[in-house]
C-alpha cells in the first residue's frame, strides 16, 4: 500500500473493534493455548505458523490448518481443549482501548464488535474490563459462515449498526483481520508495533499505531477526531444524538 499523504481525512459514523489484540492483550494467552494443546498432540508450532494460522482466524479454520489430516471429531476435541484455556484465562486491556471505547459510546457513536472469539470468552474478557455494555452489536465466530479474512464479520457488524462499511472505522491487529475489514470496504487502522504495523499497512490499513495511547483524540462540537502521532491520517467521527 502506498504511504498516506499528510493529513488524509476520513469521515465516518461508526466504529467496530476487533477484540483479541485490539481491546484485550490476548496474544500471549492464545499463542500458549495453541502451542500447549498442539504439543499434546505431537505438533510443534513455529512462529510463522502462529501468525498465519492462529491470529485473526476462527478456531475452526485454525485447527483445520494445523491438523489437516485429523478427523473432524479429533479436530473438534482439540479445538475444545484450546477454548477451555482461553475461556478461563485473565486478560488485560490494550493500553487506552477501554477508555476510547467507553468515550465513543458515551458520545453516542455507534460502536460494534467483530471478533473470531465466542460468547463465553467475550463475556469473561470484556466483563472483567467493564466493557460488556459498550457494544451495540457483537458479531462472534458463531454468527457468520465465513470468518476473517473474508469480509462477512464486518459486513454483518455494519448491518447491525445501520451504517455503510465505507462510513465505518475498524481497529484491527492481524493481517487477516485487516484484509477482512478492507474487503468489506471499511477504513481500517492497524494496532501493532513497528514490524507488525508495517505488515498491517501493507495489508490495507490506512495507518498503524502501537496502541490507543498513541492516538490524539479531540472533540469539537459534534465531531470527535482521531489522529496518529505523525498526523498522516485524521478520522472524523460524527457524535450521535445521545452524546451531543
């Protein structure tokens, strides 16, 4: 993707967050869950496999990619082992994520969630951070036939919010997730450090930041603006009637 011109501005009406790696710092939990369960089944996962097969994908896709020669019954059992680990683990917020999501909701901005996770994990993770009531729409792995990198999760979230994808801002941390958002037609901001951020921009994100504390957030009248540290991208959000 070509670098953005300084001050490129996007006008949007809604925000959709991915969860893992965007709202919650779940990468260590997810990676160790898949590594440990895979080892029990005589499979050692290399770092590139974790990035390609795990992050941003549904568990069904991941287990098929990692264990292509196992039976459906065996893959289902392996997936259940991983789910149990993730459902019970404690999670912490990505810096600044909980504050921004809450502020947007309080301002009347339609806020949605589109995640490859599932209800029990979502309730555990977001409940622990006090974010369960922030999202007007939640799209989980069980709500779509095709998960990320297909556009279905974000198309579904936008339909639920009643906003066109082209007028929606998405926050994503995985290449698969960015591709999903871009394929849906949304404006995507990547969440990731230098190396990861570069890959997210190459996948289609308009810009990438390390975390939400790097975003400059300003409110003026009926508009909230978000800008990256270098001022390459400015996203303007219209404040809803509840937050006017």
